[in-house]
C-alpha cells in the first residue's frame, strides 16, 4: 500500500501545531528534520539539532503567545517524497485575541523513511 504524500504532510503539520501548543519540545522536534532551515526577514536560520529550536520559537512568539492555529494549508506541489505547502497560521493570546496571522511556505519531506518538515520561508518574525 502506498502512502499519500499530501496526507503525510498534513499529518506532520497537525502534529507540529499540537506539539507547539502543548509546549512539548520533544514532540515538536519530532516533526522536523535537522538541520532545519527557516528564512524570515532576509535571514536564513539553521538549527543543526533540536536542542534550541523550541526556546527560539518561544522567544520569537513573545510573552503574550498562548497558542497558534492553522488558517489554511494549500498544496503547491507534491512528489512521492516531498510536499510544498502554502500555509497561514494565527498566533493567539490567552484571552483569544489575535497577535497576527502569518503566511509561510513549508517543505515537508520523507527522509530516512520519516516524514517531517525540512524547511520553510515565513513572513512571521
């Protein structure tokens, strides 16, 4: 039975958001390939290992961040081992007010038999 790349990629994004909102650093790292790359504000950031990824996110999101949600996740292109997604997410405060919505391009790839996000380009800070 063959896997559907889009289904696999969306499952990675679902697990990523759930881990992020649960503040579960280990589960979050499991949704990413390392090295992991992020292009934002003209800067390419690379995490070679999961060690600092979660702390870096919390610093970027800010003190008021409580949770995030996907607004949409649209297929751009897919192959048997890689999916490109046009996504948007919103960050929320504890009171439910929006901190902002941010569009990104995510690349989810199957490497070493495992689907995870390999890189992204984001308009979020």
